C-alpha cells in the first residue's frame, strides 16, 4: 500500500472523511487523495515522492509559484518578530493601501482571515446598510460556508431557496433568493417583483466554483443597473478572481464597479487571509464606526500580511500578467488541439491565469450547461493525467490555475501527456 493510502486511512479515523475540506477527498473523481509533502515553483511532491506539475496552486494563491523565495523570506522575517499581537501593525495599513490602489471599487477595506469570513461580513454589512433582509445569490456560485449562502434554488421563480447543507435552518434560507446564473430575463423579473426589499446581490462575476464561466456583458451590466435603481448593494465575490484574472480583477476587465468586493487567495500569497471593502459610506457602517459588528482576533495577521505584500509586489512586475496569460492560453489551446486530433469532445477557455476544462461540445453559459458535461470523461482524464504527473483540480466543477513559475516546457509536457490520454480515451 502506498504511503498516500496509508495516510488517508489514518486520517479517516480522526478527521471526518479524512480531509479538512471536502473537495480534497477526491469524492467526485474516486480514488484516494495525494498527501502533499512539499512544493516548489510549478511542482508538488506527494508522500510517496511522486512529482506533479500543479494546476491547482492551492486553489489560486500560488500565482507566483509555490514557495517563492521572496514570499518565504517575508514570512520568515515577520515570524521572527512575532506571530500575532492582537493590535494594529504598520503592515496592515500598507496592504490596505495596496488593495485600494489596485481595485476600482475599494475606498476602504477590512482584513479578515478567510474568504468565507469576507463574504459573510459583506452580506451582514449590506443588510445593516440597507435595513433590508433579502439577498440574491446564483445557482452554482459558491461564496463560502456561511449559513445564508449554503442555499440551493427553491421550487420556482421568486421562491426563496432551500438549505443545501444539514444544520442550516429554513429560517436562514428564507431570506435568500437563488436565481439562474447568467439569466438577465429572470433577474429583471425578480427585481420588478421584489427589488425594493433586496439588500444585496452577491455574485462571482466570473464563476469559478462551477468551473470557469464568463457571463454575458448584458448580465453583469444589468446587475449594476438594477442594483443602482433599487438601492441594492452589489457584491462582487472576487475571492478567486481578484488579482488572478488581471491586476484589477474582473471589475477592471469588464468596467463595472460593485459596491462591495470580497477578496482572498492571492492577497495572502498562500497564507490564510481575506478582505472585504468598497464604498466609503457603506464601509463606515462597520464597527467601530458603525453599528454592524465584525471582529477577528487574527485578522490582519502580521505573517499573512507579510506574505500578501510580497506577493502583491511580485505581480506588479512589468509584463507579469501578459506572461501569465500567455502560458495559460498555451495550455488551453494545446489541450483543445490534442483533444480535436483524437476526436474527443472537449473545450476549454481561460482568463488571465485561470482556466476551465469541459468535456462538452461548447463552452458552458450556465450551471445547467456545466451539469450536462460528461463527468465520467473528466474523471477518466483526471486520473490518467494524475498518474502521468499532472495535477488538475479533482472535480469537473472547479477552475484551474497557472502560475508565473510554469515554464513553456511544463506546459508542453502537460499537453504531450494529455495527447496520450486523449488517444487512449478515443480508443
């Protein structure tokens, strides 16, 4: 038995499901997870010593590559001065200034410890600011595991959602409307009926948690127009896309300024961190200035902030995003060409350093499109690529990530392996 299997068996006796986050369990692809021993640059090594070219990148934050020397050194220097203080630090001010300079929507920002904490706090703030209870989310978008967000669609249009997790009371779900992602007509109908009672709309402006989907420009612009007209707070969840698809996130790419933005992943350089921020008049409702309470003992952790500042410095290097995008396009186009050579139904797309792979004949436009893709084909592809030393997300519903550490040779090796895998799938 491999050491990975042994560790998984041990873990299952003391950790529910053997993992500390569900997608790590390989539940949707089958088999056992790889326990990672170390990572550097574009590669990871598991407990058995097997090496992988990694396209998960800790789900996005390893944008400069794993264990980048500048980030590691920043963490070391910060740790030597103390792990946490429960008091303000100069570095917190510096990273807040950096984030406000990068993201068009940020007048002010509050640091937290995770993406879930950021979205949960942003929704509480939107409710406190508007004095309303109802929020809108979209089917297939994931915004962390706060109770009001673990909600699936109700039985029909304009009905409130139902809990999608045990432990979430119906009373929590009843304030959440769940709409179809990228459906402008449904959005208009909902605002006509309920617009003046809606506190906030939270959306992944490019979805990454049902694989990568870019909605129509009409959908995003309509969201902004309707929220403005009805006094509803528009929240862009850029925990995954912020500073990943471009230096200003999705909001910079599409030219839409949300009222609040939630961030995570990249801004921590691999350390646990999140943030939410936006319009000054809204952010001033947060304690200690306003009545909306939010707090966190380890918010703005000096070690996490040091990693984030080092990462933000790296991504500002001239040509960083252009090179990152070129590598990602090289991967996506190479995979599509390989699949086409062997007659395998497959398509892919990318934005910045983020990509989506689909065993479908057209790029998905909605949650229903993603659900209709061939998941068995994906699972076959995933395991064959894993065995060949290429680590993709262990789910057909997750986006992938390329880092600045990925070389042209890395991408060529992955495409060559995929070519062999597609040939086998065709046979």
